[in-house]
C-alpha cells in the first residue's frame, strides 16, 4: 500500500471514530439531557488534533 493510500485510510479511520463518539455524545445530550464529562471532550479534542497532524504531515 502506498504512503498516500495508507494516510487516507488512517484519516478515514480517525474520522469514523470521531463521528461515532460525537454521535454518542449528541444522543446523551438530546435524549437523556446529560452533558458530556470534561474528560470526554478533551479526549475528542486530542483525537481531532491527531487527525489534523496526520492530514498536515507530508
């Protein structure tokens, strides 16, 4: 697998995981009226930062 296709797969994997986490968070807020814990938000922010670094790396 080429470097570009590997990077693309990594980005897709990260995006899927972030989307799943955000969906869970959204459901807990809208259905159960429960706000996410600060640690949950920090974890998602870190994952987004990792994804950004992956995208920006050459």
